[in-house]
């Protein structure tokens, strides 16, 4: 216990050293200035003005340092784009990988007799972007529900942030030796993007860059970094550009044909290996609402999955009419929150029990 306490204290002293030095020097300077003012020959009214100015500056330094400490050590929220420094801390606190570099328990190559093994493929939604506790992800909730109903199951989370269909197929190929009985395939409305050629990647790379002065200050201060992105219009601009970049790909007839063929081929290959397939589609929560721009894409992809023999759950059907921000993981993260994950798990449970019985 003492070792852990010392380790935490050492980390704090090293991490917050710049501000501790600033606070110490400010306090010392304020004391010296106040003493010199009192000993000076200035008029009383001028002494009061200078002392007030010195105390005001000290108060500003202490206030800024307080907020800096708050955003470094207390504020705990993810950032869907990965622009903010708070996102780094969030991942350090809440993301632990297993021996196969998935955010899940260690996988057992040997499947026990009588066990139904379910693999959940997907991107950052499956991974649990914005979800602090892995037990609040739909994959974990699904496993808990099935076991509570006396089904002998194992659910493995295979989510990889930033992966699209091609990448997810490669992930499955790397773990198919785990002998899954059911594959739950989480689909998102940018999965049409080609591997290594995503039109969204250069947008994020370009818009995440800041001027030299802002970059320097962001590197030194979590509070400044938070204020910068909170007040900048570039964050919302990036989201709008990503929407266009993603949805425009579905308007490319040649690319859409290729994508539909790829998803159909993957489902068929799973079925040929005697795997049952359930596809769950998540909407773009960033632009969720009455004028949701991707309803047609939902219909196209849902029809394609069904035509190829997969069971399909479209979360758009169950989230309509709800406030978009009430579904977000955090203020800066439009990944589905715990409520959406819980609802998705319930819909999957209702579908999967029909496949196990």
C-alpha cells in the first residue's frame, strides 16, 4: 500500500512539476511584492491597488492550476475523434488488452464440450469506445444474459477501433481457429471504406493539426487543450466532413457493388463453415434526428445482409425519436453510450436464443 502511495505521489510530482514550480514561485513572488509595497513610500491608495493586482494575478495562476489538475486527474471522458489530450488519459485508465491484443479476457483455444462460442466482430463500437467498464458493452451484457438463462456460452469481443469491413474480415481470419459457433457482426455506416484508403483518415489527420503556439500550449496544458477544442469550430467541421466522406462512398455505384459483394462473400464463407451469422447495424449518432441522412444506406445494407441469409438487427429502428446527445458516450464522443449497448444486447439476446435452442 505504501509503495502504491509513493508511486502515485512520485507520478504526480513529476507530471505536475511545471505547475507546482509556477505556484511556488508565484506565492513567493507575491509575498515579496506585498512586503516591498508595504515598505515603500507609495500612497495608501496606490499600495492597495498594487497589492490587489498582485493578489489578482496570484488568484488567476492558482485558479488555472486548479483547473489544470482537474482536467489531468479528475475529468474522465473520451473523445471520439482523438483530438483532445484527455482521450489519452481515458485510454490509459480504462483500456486493458489481452494476450491477443483485444480488449477482452484472454481467449481459450480449447473449447469445452457443450459450449456455444460467439465471436463479436466490429470496430470501435464493439471495442467499447467511450465505455469505461467493459461489462457495460453489448458483448459482455449479452454473455451475462445468456448465462443467466442457463445457456452455456462464451462471448469473445473482437472489436478493433478504426477497422472497416476489409479489416474486420482479416481479424476474423486471424482468430477463426477459436472455432466460433455464432458470429455477431457489428456494422457501422462507414464500413464501406477501403482498407488503407479511407477518405476519412486524411480529414482527421489534417484537422487535428494546430498552429505552433497552440500545439505548444496544448502539449503543456490539458486545460488549454480542452478549451481550445471546446471553442474551436474545427471539431464540428471535422464531423461534418467525415459524414460527407463516409456517406458519399455509398453513392459510388462501383464501390457499393464491390462492398455488397464483399459482405455477401464473407457471410457465405461463414455459413459454409457452419457458422450462424447475426448482423447488428448501428446508426450515425453524430447526425441522429428527424433529418437523419443515412436511412437509405441502412435499407440497402440490411436488405443485402438478409438476402445472404444473415439475421439482421438495425438499431435505427429502436433508437428513433430519442435525443441524439442522450445516446452519446460523452460530450465529445458520439460512440453509443451504456444505454444503447444495453438495448443492443437485449435485441441480440432475443435473436440469439432462437439460434441456440
